[in-house]
C-alpha cells in the first residue's frame, strides 16, 4: 500500500480528515543535527568572520565560502530571479555545491519555467525537492484547499519539512534573505548557525531592491516574468497576489492573513 493511501491513513472514512498538525507518514520531518564538533566549528566561523564579512561584496562572500566552509553547500533558489545561481557559478565547486528548489506542487507555471531555464544555463547541479504528498494526495488526507484553511500547516508540509530532509547531507546553506524584505529580517546577519548546527549564509543580506535590479541587468540574468507583472515577491500560485505600486513587496504573500513567513527562515 502507498504511504499516501488516503483510505489507510484515515481508517476508511474519507470525511474524517487528518489533523493538519500531524505531518504525513513515511518521511522524516526534521534535519538531523550536526555533531557537537561540527557545530562548534561553524560557530567559530561565525564568531571570527561575521563582522569582517559585513562590508564584503556578495562575490567576496561566495569566495569566502569556497575557501573556508568545509563540506557540501546548498544554494536555495526561489526562482524569482537567478542572482544566487550567478554568484555561486564558477565560485563554488560542482562537487560541493548544489542549487536547490522547493517544488511545492502549487507554483506558477512561470516559476517552473524559470527553474528549467536555470538548469540549462548553469553547470551547478539543481535538485528539485518535493513534498511527501502531491496535491491530490494532500487533498485526500487533509481535505481540499488546506492552504486556505491552515496556511501554516500547508507551508510546513510543502516547504519546511522538505527543506529539512534535503539539508541532511549539507554542512551549510545559502539563502537570498535580505534585510529590506520585512521587519522580521531587518537584523539578519551575513553568517549564522541554524538550530541544527549548520552554517546559514546570506550573501545579499545588505542589498537593496536597486542592487538586485542592477545585478540582474549587469549580468543579463534569467528572471521570473511575473516580477514584471506586479509580483515583487513570488510564492505559491494559490497564496500569492499582485501588489500595487508603493505597497509592501511581500504584502501579496498569504494576502488576507497575518502570515508573513513560510517558516524556512524563522
């Protein structure tokens, strides 16, 4: 029987949906913590280098990663643009770094097309991460439109837990978090150690929107076409609306709710 056989999971009653607080069966939901020694080594890197890298360029930060960070490195990609892929290409070795995309099953077609173009343009391997349940299976187990009833649970199962499983082989991960994104990210450091002991690296944390635009134009980067259609921040199609000029760029995410983060960076 499939891990996602709804009848088996729900005791045969299709109306008795699983509590969204309970994750799907059959796969880990958390990242295995690094050893105490590995965590200590990453904490030492943060203590020694965080202040020094504060004024460094994104290119210099990537070069620092190549020189100082041991083990495998995940470069997380939202497919809103390809800034991180461009920064990583040629600076991080292909046998040590991977581009990572969380394919939630609810993305815009334009986002998936951007992913496919990234795979064609860059030499770094791209790993497409998927949840345990596909859309139809999630509807059977948890009920239709979970994203509209409990968006936190939906994000947990389709983004947070898949990322947690993916990170197990990696010692570090690189994000596109920027301080200007929202108030919760305003004090984000260049380097941090996450709760599992892994090094979290934010090379464009100090960039403004203008910095991003200039880098895209200077390097003729692939961008998600939705960014030119009123979507300055792009998530799942079911939970993302266009934003009017002058509005908070992330106000189109989970519109109509108090949610501002999917949980990957909190």
